[in-house]
C-alpha cells in the first residue's frame, strides 16, 4: 500500500511539473506572438502612411520583397524588421481596395501564426495562435468580413 501511495505521489508531482513547464512555454509563445502582432500593426500604419503621403494606394503587385523594401526605407527600428524577417516565414499579397495581407508562419512547422490584413491599423485581424493552433500556412480566402 505504501509503495502504491509513493508511486501515485511521484506520478502526480511529475504531472504537475510537466504541466507547469508547458504553461511557461505557452506563456512565452503568447508573449512573443503578441509582440509580433503589435509590430505588424505598426508596420501597417507606416506602410499605409508611406503610400498615402504620396497620394498612392498600396500597389496591386505588392509582395514580400516590396513589403521589406518599404520597411527598410521608412521604419525607424530596423531591429524589429530583422526580427520578423528572421523569426518567421513571411508572405505578403495585395488585396482589393488598396489593402495588403502579411502572414507569419512558423518556419519549422509551417503552421500559420497570424495574418494582418492592413484594414484595421490598430490590430491584427487573424490571430491563428489563439483560435486555430494548427492552421495551415495559407492566406485567408474569405478576408473581406475581417475588414468590415
């Protein structure tokens, strides 16, 4: 009986320790992804402002290269640009109405983390890490409702 009680206690303690480690890891990811979402929102404000200052819309052929080219010209904190570039698989596409979409995916697992549609400059519209943890790294096809 004592051996069973000791074994059960050890199993419970190990379970608590492993759950605590997972929670700390998940918490770190939430902090990282939340910071990346704030950065993407700031990028959107700067990029949209850059084109509006020239009385232009985001180009119809806007892509990942142009996204980073503009940021390298205008963004004041290049370390944030480099961090996004180096930490995530980044894809950019133009959208109707002068908007664009930037998607961040995990470079190792190819899981979609978030997609910013640039239509709300104060937030990232699709936060896959919160609601759809195993989302495929593909652009949202039905994006218009997110911009209403």
